[in-house]
């Protein structure tokens, strides 16, 4: 009954969007940009703003561009269909994992409740991309053991629009994969996911890390780094590929990578229709002037652009290991992707993920988390500047959110004082904070929206939280994104 009411409400929203467009005399809503700070809850967003000096302590709110009066601000519930890692075959929502404000904010038991029944990135990104909840571990795959279609990139392609994904982690990782046309029951099938993403003619831009020729410090991989293992392999009579410890799975396998690099090193060379790029200069060249029709960018770092570099026990970023100098920033990749996708006269769909906020929070690295959140914020600034210089808010929708919270981040004494706010130590300093887990949580996450159709989130509010205010379900975001792309109520809603 609830599901039927939700569908009826959605149909009303879509009709309202069409009427709104006609009433304003606007053309099709061409450009939809989704920006996801993976694993960033309200306090990760706050930490980044405090470090940047963009925090109003009196109002207890950020002063980022997305905190401005032209942006709509809500919260999002992120729970999965169930916490199984395999299809259960029921397709029914597990009532035990549903967000409950009373349990979430219980000062005695709230932390423990929030540390259970959380979503992973695969299930949450699938909900954002397809509008359908699923089990943890699934990339656009249902609890009934079948593909979920269309994803937002598939929908964009069917409507004649371009589509792309950009991330600061491996480009075949869960979030970019879920926003592509990959469909697998297990998120760790990286090689298959990468191959699905590159083939099929849906994505026009793919960018991220995962380069097998470089380590996490952005240094070229050399066999001598695994000298002991190589010598042991030789002593056992094993030669060749077995001694090569590089990870090729994130780029579709060794054979695929060899072909990608061969195309990159050939003037105007293509792989599966994509122009491969890898160096920082190659990424930067995409930000202006003529660009290829399709781009496959694999930055020169193994797993993340920055977060996974050699670790140093530093409380402040300025005391940490220097940033990898040979990789583009998330903002540079976003600008390059926009330049490529904007060639399509019908518009585009783009996802930009600050994927390593999650990695830092998993490791309880406050300084690295702040670095990654600031990098994400700078990418947001770049996207907003692009919209205002090259498009308009009358034809573009920008959505900023997270797929889930990681770390259960609260104030420095929050073990004694439940839900204590972060301590703002001023610009250039990591705020006082404490982690309560190294996993995800079932906390609400922030949502900031501006552009055509942003107001259509209001009818999709499913509850009011005593601390975070009105919130929507992550599947509701997918519905608004579909409408903004131009989907009609005659097209599939799942």
C-alpha cells in the first residue's frame, strides 16, 4: 500500500515538473550533475568547512557556496533493503534497518543502534541511480537476483544525452560503477565491472584512479619493490606474470590495460572509442580547448588520488606526507569531464565522487578526511562556476550529498557527552573530533540542491528528524534526477 502511494506521489511530481517547465517557458532540463562525498555525514561536511574557515559558529552552519540562500537543504536516509550480501529473493524491505529518529538520537544507546543495519556504497549508490533499494554488495542488482534498469546513465543515453562518472578512487569502485551501466550481484567483481563500464556505448567519460603502473604514492611500479616475492617465485620455478604484483582488475584486466596504454601512447589512439589519458598534463588539457568525444582517464595512482599515500601519524594536514604531485585534483577532473560532456547539444548526466572521504573515515584519519572533504568542496566550487559561466540554473540541476556516513564522527569528548558537536579550532586546523567506529553508520546525511526541479524534493519528504530536520529517502533523489533528465511517466520507474 505504501509503495503504491509513493508511486502515485511520484507521478504527481513528474507531472508537476512538466507543468513547471511549460509554465516558465523553459526548454528541456539538459544537465544533471550529482556530487557525492562518499562516507561524509553532516560532521565530515562541517569539519571541511571549519578547516577552510567557512563556518559560522553563531549560526552553527557552513558558509560554503552550497549553504547559500539559493540552495535547498534537506537530510537523507540511506538504509538498504536488507543487510545481506546476497539476494534473499523476497524483494521486501527489512523493517529492522529502517531509520528511526528516536533510536538514532537515544543518548544511551544511539551510537550502538547507528552502528548497525547500515548500507554499503553499492546498495546506496544503486538506490540513488535506479530509485530501487537493494541488498548490500549489489551494483544495480535486485534482491530478486536480476538486473535493475535503467540506471541514470542508461536513461541519459536513451534520451540522447551524454553521461560520465568521475571519482578520486578506482573508477570501477562501487559508486561510479552504480551510476554507470554495470550490473553485478557482487561489488568486488572489479574486472567485470570495468569491462561493462567501458563497453556498451553508455558512458562518454570515465575518470578515476586504479592505475596498475603506479603505487599509492604516484610512483612508477617497479619489480624491485617486490624483490623478495619475485626471487621466491623464481626459486619455485614460477616466472613472468605471477611475479607481477600489480592490480589490473580495476581497469578490466591486464590485456585491457595493455591495449588502453597502447592507444594512449598513439597519437589520436582510441580504446573502445575512448581517448585514454593518464598524466596530470593530459587531464589538465581537457579543461579547455578542443577535446575528444569520449575520454577514459586513469590517473597515475594505484587506489586513490591522495588518501592512500604513505601514511604519517599527523594530526594536521600541513604536518602530513606531501600530496602526490603527479595526479589531477578532483576539481580538475570535474572541469575536464564537463568540457567533454558539454559537446552534446542535448546535455548530459555527470557524477563526481569524492570517494576517499570514506577511506579516510574508515581509517579514522581526521587529517586525511579533512583533506579529502576540502578537495570535494573545491570540486563543488568548480562545478558551480562552470554552471554560471557555461550554462544556467534554468537548465542545470546540481545535487550534492553523500551515500552514507562513515566513522560516526562527533566532538572530542563525545564518548562522555553523547552527540557533542565538533570543536572548531579555526581556519587551517582540524577541528576537535572523535570517531566511534571504523565502519559505516545508519545516520542521516546532508543534501544540497539547486537548479531546475530542486523544489520537487519537497513532496518527497518522508519524515522530520529532531536534529537534522526534514529528510527524504535516497530513492526519492533518484526520482527527481530522472525527472530532471527528462524522463516521462511512461518510462520505467525502477
